[in-house]
C-alpha cells in the first residue's frame, strides 16, 4: 500500500493537494509505538503496517510491548508522538500518569479502534484524554458506510464516503471533539438505536497535545481499504505536530451533518 499522499485511487487526493510538505511531516520526529493488549485486534500485524511507513517518512521510531515505557519521564518528554495499539488490559497509576503528563506537555497521541478507544476500561482520566470510549458494536462484523462530514480538514480533504466490512463502533464521545467522519447505525441489531449517528474520526486537544482517533481498524486487513489507511496516516501526521504548530481551538458541541 502506498504512503499517504501518494495514493491516486478514486476519491483520494494527490500529495500536492495537501501541501508540498505532506510527506515530510514525520521527518526527524521521535515516535513511540506501543502495542499489546487483546490479540484479536492484531497489534503486531498493525505494527508491521505503520512502523515501516513512519520510518520510511523519516521518523525515529521506538517500539515497545510494555506499558512501563510510559514511566520513563525523560524519554516521554522527548517524544513528538505516541501511537498506541493496546485494547483493554490494565494500566498502572504510574504508567497512566506518565502517558497523560506527556500528552498534556505537548506530545501528540494517535490511534484507532480498540487500540486507543477501548484501552484501560477502568481509567476515566485516560478516556478523558482520548475523547471517547467504545461501548458496543451491534451485529459484530457487518457492512456499513463511513460518511465524511468535514471536507475542509486535511485529514479528510478530498475523500468521499466509503464502505467498510468490519465492526461498526457505537461510542460514548466527548462533545468537544472535532468530528471529521461519522457512521449511521440501523436498528437491525438493536432497534432502539436506528438512525443514530456516531462519530468515526475525530481530533481534539488534551493540555498542549494533539489527539487523533479513528474507530476503523478492527483487524489489520481493514487498512486494505484505501480511505481507512489514508485517514489514519494523515491523522498520525497531524498529531505529531503538537510541539511545532499552534494548537487548534474549537468548541463543537454538535456533530456536523453532510
């Protein structure tokens, strides 16, 4: 799969449309990729998709399968970005504090699906940082549509609505996130949620750090969908810039329509 910006498939933009430096956003960035937790979300296979790509873009990537790395204050403060793929599991107080303090201080964080949005279910401070928490995927793996709701943001600019065959996440979401894409649930598997619109992709800030989340990516093969991969790559790039770009400011209590 080609890197973000190099894709020329229908509905995707060439790199020039996102700015001449689109493919250089990760150059010399210090990135920590943390993977583990529930194996069903294929953290190692996802590692093997994203770590080589980030390294190819010039990032200095450290890979860890142990949450203790979050307690290394000197290392955490020196990072530009954390990419976490750790579904469920437990995080100790010192580990959680190390991660949250780093993001508050300006380290970006990015992730997807349960690896960021269903980690550490007992830790509400962590969930406050992420901006949402998985609570259900009615019907399991099903066919559904992702709707791009923000066509001006560089993460979704130039992309069109697309189909997924995967878990359609129903999430509890912070109202103060910038929603970039949504999905509409049917009542087929839970009649009372028929027509509910749920955010799929969002940005937010936590302290001085940028936070990016996409609910796509149940298994590594989900990133064979070009739009899902492109969104995640662009979101990773965006989150890596916390220390170098002004923090965006928004209050967006209502999810945008098409």
